[in-house]
């Protein structure tokens, strides 16, 4: 049973435009959410996170939005750059983090020149 | 300086063998993890160690055993390797469990012949 879902396996966006990656979760115990970026043959790289007490967190070109009632979060990248082409994973953890991170299956973002 | 390093990067071996994967972190973190990324690309938690104590253990076969000689190292030993063990194994670390980002190594690709 997937507790974190990324329903778009891939997304193609033109350079300079906004990229929006979506993630849904089912476990209402999750209180901390993260986005990771992954290049082939490398490990996931932490991008940005958000606690359930917030609805928005911004870091440079990256903004994460959390809608707790809808159990939905999104990552906005503005403006999109060629180096942003990678697989993006959404992840979540419950209080205490004893169960580690639960990951989505990832979305492959392709930035078109 | 590599923050979380795993060795080897690739491991090809035969069914029935015993192998180990090493992980070291130089971030001063006190919690370390092992994740498995299977053929469907899901990243799933296997183990985590906090202050040299195992704090979670998902439904992983007991052929897999984590060993932590000190806070900076968490090695993964696998006995009697099976075909289904073929996957990419990622080590990660964080300051603590809970609302903390985890930092990942580049993975070890294990192939069972």
C-alpha cells in the first residue's frame, strides 16, 4: 500500500517556465515532508522540507506547498533550468521518525531548452 | 569531502554468497539508515541505528544484519544471497530521528548472478 504517491512518472517543462511537481499522501500521522532530487548513479540529494505546522516553505527557486486537509504537497521550481532535469522524490515521516522516510516513486522532470 | 560514502559502488556476486557493504558519514550525525531501491524504483527503509542501537527493523529477512562499530559507520551484512536481493542499497544519515533531513550516499548496486 503506497502511503506516498507521485502520480506523474514524468514531466516536461520549457526552460525558464515554472515546474510543478505533485505528491499525495494517505497517512495522516505524517508530520514532516521532504523533496529530494536524484541524478542517475547518485544518491538522493535533499532539496527542501516542510513541517506540518506550515503551509509553505521557500528556498531560492524552490517552494514547497502543503495542503494538510487534502493530504497534498507540491514543489514549485521557478525559473526552471536545464540542471533541474532529474528524478524528484517526495518523502514523508511520522513523529519521532522511527519508521524512517516513506518515499514516493518519483517524477522524472525534463527541462526542454 | 564526501559526506556519506558507501563502498563498493558495484557488487556482482553469486547466489548463496555472503557479502558486506560499508557506509561511513563525516557529518557528525548520530542516526544512520539503510534503504533498498528495488526494480520498481521504490526506496524503502530497511534499518536505522541511533547511538549504536537498532531502533527500527522493517520486515527484512534476518539474512540482512546491520553492524555499527561506531557512530560514523553502519555496515550491512547479507548472508546467503538470493536473486531477489538484487537492488540498489543506499545508506543515509541524519542528526536525529524525526523532523530532520536525511543525507544519502551514492548507493551500492548489488547484482546476484
